[in-house]
C-alpha cells in the first residue's frame, strides 16, 4: 500500500492521509510502484525488493489492501480480472476509488459492476464524481503524462483500431518464422496475456483479427491464381479507401526512409535487396479497407510500434512504383511463396484462437514461438530500443504540427530502458485507467480516463453531468419509472453494461455469428405478429371467432423464407457496392439505388406473396394484385425509405440494417394491413347488410357470401 511521504511537494494537502493500494505486481504493478514511490508515495510490493524502505507496509493479501486503501489499482491480466475482483472487491473500503489497468475495458467494467459494493459511482469517470477524478489525477500526475478522456467503448474501439491488426500481423510473422526456423522478430519477447487479452476480450479487436486473416487468405489465393489484374485493382482500391482521404497524405511521412534503412539484425551488403511482395503490409491495408478504418483517425492514442508499422506501410503505398513492384512480385516471383504459405497458416491460426476464445491455445502458440526466439532477444532489444528512440524523436520534432503520440500499456516494453512515449522522462509506459468510487451517490456521466499526451474531453458528457442534478432527476419530473428502468436494463444491460449485456447485446451477437438465420427468425416473427396484430385491431376473426387466422403462419413463413433471405442478399449487395464510401454524394447515390432498384424488387415480391396468401390462384389474379398495389406501395416506400436509410447510414452498423428495416416495415405494414382489413370488412357489410350495421361489430369473411372471383385482387 502507499501513502504520501511528508517530503512530497506534488501531493495536495487535502490528501496527506490518502492511501493507494496495488493488487497485482507484474510489470505494470512494478512500474507503478517505482514511479509513484519516486513521487512521494510508499507501496505494498514484493518483500525482497522493497524490504529496505521504511515507508512500505506489506499486506498479507488483497483483502487487507482493499480494506485500508483510498485508491485501489488492479494491475492484473484481463483474462483473470473477473476472478481477482470477485475475490477482493467486496472488501473495498467505503468511499474508496477503484481503478483497473487491463488492455480491454469491457470485462473490467463488468467485473466492477458485479463484485464491488452496491453503492458505487463509477471513474472510467464510470459513475465517479469529479472529486474522485481529481484525486486520481493528483496520484497519477507523477507519470508526467497529460490526460485524454474516453468512454469504455471508445477505449476498446480505439485500442482495436490502433493495435489489433498490427498485433495480428506481428504474431503471424513470428509464427511463420518459427515454422521455417528463421529469426528476425522481437514482439514475442513480451507477455502472452497482453496480446491475448486485447484480441480475445475486445469485441472490436475480434472482428479485426478475423478480417486480417481473411484478407491474408484472399490475397494469397490471388497470388496462387496469378491474377495480377485483380490483385492490382484490389490494392489500388484499398489504397484509395485508407490513404486517399487522409489530411496527412502528401506531407511529411510518418517515418523517414532514413530511419527504416538505419537498423538491421543482419550485416548490410552492397547487393541490391531481393524483391518482396510485402504480403503482411498488403493484407493490413486491405483489412483496414474492408472494415472502413482510417488509421490516422486515432493517432492521438497510437503507440510507437503502431506508428512504426503504419509508417512502413505508408512508405510502401506512397510510392506507386514500389506498390506495383510488390504486387507484381506477389504474382510473378515464387521465391517467398512457401514463407507466405506459413504466414497465411499463422494468421488463420491466431484468428481461430480469437474466434473460439481459447486463452490456453493462444498461450501455447505464443510461448512455443517465444522460446524459439529467446536466444536472440537481447540482440533484438538493442536494435528495437534504438529504433523506438528514433521514432519518438521524430514524433517530438513534429509535435507542433501534429497531435502527440504516446504508448498505451498494451504495446509497451516493461523494461525501463526502452522509451515508449512522449514525456520529459519517456522511460515508463502510459496507462489506461478505469476508476470506481464506492461513494453512496447516484451515477454521474460515464467516461473513462486515458492518460496521454493531449487532453480531449467529451463535451456532451460534461454538459449532461452539469445539467442533471445529483439525484439523477431532471427538474419537473419524477425520474424514470421502475418498470421502464427494469425493461431498459433487461434490454440493454443498463448504462454500466451498455453493449456488453442484456437481450439486445445477445441478439446482436447472434446477428454477427449467424446473420441469415437471425434475420429469418426476426422477419418471420415480425411478419406473423403483424398479421395477428392487424387482425385484432380490425376485429377480423376466423370462423371460430379467433384472430389467429390461417394467414398468420403463412405471413410468418413469407417473412422467414422469402423476405429475410431476399433482403439479406439485396442489402448485402448495396453495402458492398458502397462500402468505405462515406461522402455525401455516395450516401445520396446509395439512397437512390435503394429506392430505384431494391425497393421495386422487394415490393413486387411482397405483392406477389400477398396475392398468393390471400387466395389468388391464377396468373391474371396475381398480376392484377401487383398492378393495383404496386404504385401505392412504392409511394409509401419512397416516403419512408430515404429517412430510414439516412438514419441507418448515420447511426447503425451494417449488420443491424435488415432488422431495423424489418421493424420499420412491421410498423408501416401493421397500419396498412389494419386499414385494408377494416375497409374490406366495411365493404362486405355494406354489400350484404346495408349501411345500418354498426361498424364496430367486426366480423369475418365467412360471415358474408364471397363475390365472384374475377381479375381483380381476391381482397
């Protein structure tokens, strides 16, 4: 545990008796102990290392740390954060601040919510008051990094965007070299759980690792097929999507070519370098292109390792001649074909580990490769540290023209000798902190603290925290109804677990893993429910007096077997054509394509199906139904579709488009179906009973003699 020493001048007077506890003494825990100790704090740490220091109190276990500390920091692996907090969290001192240093925030937040005392406010500032935030800033100010404020979801997305694909490439290269008994890589010197936690526990990273393996495989297939034209076109398209819109393109490169040529583990020769297809770099840009990621968007939170990798990639794609040479080499030169095969196997292997969530398999793959490279780690570290130093120096030189770049804990070296971030003393890594206070108050805004070079604040969150009083109620209202709150929590997991728990998160997970099946079940359920609800609203009963008519299962079958598959294919085609195109012109073209191509196809199929369900048996009857209803349905589509599509473009991920359109169609379809049923029943009543029968008596088609079947629609 730690309390401020009497000689410290950096600790506020109000925090003289403030105690900090560390649970977990791995590389990150040790780094915190060293840096905060130097700033005037004392720490509970390893007895052997800190036994000679008078201001250190050794605790028997984490329970003692939790009970006595005003600020508890969990520095443990992401894979075990749940178990550790479950063990020690209930002992947390009342009013204490609890922080976490995992590479992935979703499981950390879930563990805090599950096991900390039930009266918390949280600091990703995940339900923590400003006073707690200021205390954390005071404690961690000795790290000499400035602060960036993010939500937990933003943290995981940015971490994935800046590290997932880079790690996948590095690990695949290492595994491929291991398979070929070659050495040149250094990443495997780190702890396996750092990369496993990022890739497996971060949902954004899982998608990116899977796409990287897919990109590697598809590019390798084009190489084997000798399809130079397709490979060149794909790389040019990826170049345009990833680099074409970047504001930094065409200015100073991220990494000067002189830096890239200054370092080598081998002995340089005068011979010209052998041609290289750079499959790992081509696949990285292809992956970013397919996912719509622009790597420059998150440079504020980039690591030196990511910046180095992006700089190398940018160097290749800046030079059209170099890029074309790499593409031609990939198809025409078979020198490295066996190496590329091993690289493809390795990329798919890592992706499979991530998809299955197998930490044990990941560890075995990682450690076996690590042991193979271990004899040359020392040599590689010298070169790697020098290279990182050069990268950091280049970052400092252009700080006035760019945002600052710092290293996150996920990509840093634990050794103090390796400078990893932009600070006056860059020997320590920066961190991502999630902090919880166990203070009996109502939740404030949900934010996370990421300690970086620049300060970014979420304006909307700050406005909300200032506008809404501490009791959580808006003036003039009574607050959220308990039933509404329970329903909302069941659907979304509540504000603390938004996106990670609840029925909506489970549905989205199924939508990602089994898209067509989930869409079929959704469309079938909504179509059947639409018919049942419309029958009830219109009082349209069958001969037994029930609203569950024979049309209900038919409509459900139509939704599941016809509407969903067709919508799945058409929307997929629309998204594929416009993938990565985010300009206003592209969005307008997408809306026009949807209304002029997709809508007529879907509406025609819909009218044909409705005619058959309603009893049409001949071609002329079906044709008449389509002819009468087509333009009416198209007018409704043209009125609602642009609004819905614009909403989907702005707010929804691709996989939610079809379910969203199904829900909109359910609402509109229920209204139209109800109106049609009421008009039909009213017409039948007038025909057979005159106008005297009350309109609210309802009825069923069997109550009235059917009219002769002619060329008009059967309804």
